[in-house]
């Protein structure tokens, strides 16, 4: 096997290889010895553009996937840089490496049968489809960029069939490769963009597209944070976000108002000055109303309000038990109608200090 | 990005420390007038935002803006080619602290993080409130 001296030399040897070993031979994954000469040559070819940092513990399959992705990325890079012959070479490498992966998949790891079957089927498909394209390229090898870009598009589609696993590392590797080599017209790390790379040289439009994609990404992540995010319209989504942020800020405000340690701090939120001062008979109804109002929004604030007046909540059963136990004249107000929204078993018991229940005279606070 | 549990712990500790400071500053007995109460409310709210900003640190643009506001320095109004008028981000840059001096892309980023921190802060305040109120009902 002659080493790869020039691109033309490589292509000629490849051509010879392809004519000697027809593609159908690759289908027979049982016949390993047939692969050996192809193997050596391919290993040579694959080792030359070895960019990927292959650790030793990587499985062979992974290495080949990496190599295909790296080769795919390099292929695109070279297409962009209008290296026609190099592009062809990399195309060959990609094809043969996928063929190699397909061929070597089955005999090597019988446990991963499903994975291999997928690769086999797809690899064979791609090889069959690209056989014609390769022959056409060989015949019409003039090195025109348009032709190659056409072929590259045709090539990409079967490649995309050939495994999502290859696509994602390809996208990631593309970013690194393009970053390292400072790729010419396309700085996009996206595989889905189908624009003719040779012609999309307008940097403004590409930058615009990048920017829009980034914004779309951020909007998606925001959508997950904000509840009620089923709006597809960007404007309404923005409105939703703004409302949500305002709502959160309002929550902080309300919580800071009710958060203060003193219970009477809650009062000015809901009541007027008159009900704060302790009164006789009528104050009870006012207090009850305020308590119910507060209980509807937040139990904590309601409890604090009661505490500020020296009151607390207890179930009716306990109140009656205390009253019968102590035998003192207690005034127990059961406000079933006032407590209706919450529960009929609660009542408001007036105690002067929460600690004294046992035997002392409990007056109305 | 940020693990929610660690964020919550940070926020909680800072907020509680700030509240303790506040307690010593303010009058311990419940203030009588409404104006004093309003002052206390505002102080608590400011403590909440300050603790949030200091817990996040200068890593985020909004926290930097908040800290600047707390320290009383002038707002750093630098508009690098203001593209906010697009996509209707006018209102958002008014709400998120430090929103004017950002471009649309990073504004959305900051908003996402700001929302996360706000949610955590609200949760903490609620939990503190509930725990204090529930403990006090023990007779």
C-alpha cells in the first residue's frame, strides 16, 4: 500500500480499491479476512487526520464514531475552504469509515446487537446510495465547488439517517474544529443549517441568525421557569415573563410586610386604627371579621394578628373540655358562621396570656 | 445552572442574618404609628433584596446592579448598542435590576437567573413565616 503522498494518489488507490472489492463484499460481515487489506489502508488513512484525543480505554466503536464525526467536520471545513480535492478525500474516508464501522460492528460485539444492526442497516444504505455519487464524482472530477456542495448535501442526508449518535458529536466537534481553524464563511456550530455554505458568505446574515438562535434558546429556558408557558407567541411569552417577575416582586413585598415579628404589624395592612385599640363587646365581631379576612390569604398572618391581641385559635372540643374542667365562668365564643370558610370545629377563645389555662381566672382579653 | 438546594441555603442564612441585624436596629416593641411600620416593611424588603444580591455575589449583572443601588453609587449606564427596543424587551429592562445596560441576549439570561433567585427567596420567607407562626400556637 502506498502511503498517502498526494490527494490524487490517494484517490487513485481508493478507486482501485473500490473496483477490486465491490461494495457488495462489505455486506458479508462474516468474512473477516477480506477486510484486512482494506483495514490496513483505512487505518493509514484514518491515522493521518487524527485530531481526536483517543484514550486507550475507548472502545473501537466509539473511536470510529469519533473519527467519522471528526472526518465529517473536517469535510465540511474543507468544503468551505474550497479545497475540492481534499474534500473528496475526506468524503471517501467518511464513507469507508462508516462502511468499516458497519462491517466490523457485528463480529466484534455480539452483545450490542441492536446497536450494531442499526449501524449496519444504515451504513449499508449510505454506502449503496453513495456508491453512485462517488462514481459520478470520479467521472466529473473537475473540482467545481458547486458540484461538491451538491454532493455534500446529498451526502449529508444519508449520513443523517446513519445515526443520531454521529450527528451530535459532529455538532460538538464542529464547534471545536471551526473554532480552532477559524473557518472562513461559516462560523455556525449547527448541523441543521442547509444553506449553501459556499455562497452564504454574508457575515451579517449569519451573525443575525446566530443571535436569533441564541435568543430563541434563552426564551425556551425561560419558558420552563415561568408557569403558564404554553404560549407559542413570543410577544405574549414576554408579557407572561414580565408579569411573573412583577408578581414575584410583589410577593416579596407582601411577605416582608407580614414577616415582621410583631403581630400588630399585620394590622395596618387590613384594618383601620380603630380596631387596633382594645374595645369591649363590639370589638369581638370586628376582630373576627379581620381574622377571617386574614385567614383567607395567609394563616400565618392571621395567627400573628390574633397573638397581637392576646388571642389564639383552638378547636371547640378542647374549649369545651377546658370549660368543663376548670368550671370557671368562661366566655367562649363559637363563631361557626365566621369560621365557615375554614372549618366548623375552630373557635376563638379569649385568653389573657396563652400560658394560663389551668385554674386561674380567665377573663376576656 | 445553580443547584436549587445550595442556593436556598445560602439565601436563607444571609436573610436570617440580615433580619437579626434589623431586629437590633429597630425598636423591639411593636411600633405604634403607621409610618414606623411602613419603615419596618421597607427595611425588611430591602434586607431581602440585599441578602439575595450578596448571596449571589458579583457574578451576575443584576446582583451587581442591586449591590450598587444598596451602596448608593450611581447607576452604570453603559448601553452597548442598545438593541432592547427589539422584541418588546422595553418593560423587562425596567423590571430586572440593571437591565438597561444589557443587550437582549444577556438580558434574557439575567432574567432567568433572577427569577430563580426570587422564587427561592419567596420560598424561604414563607417558610420562615410559617415556622414562626406555627411554633407560637403551642399553648
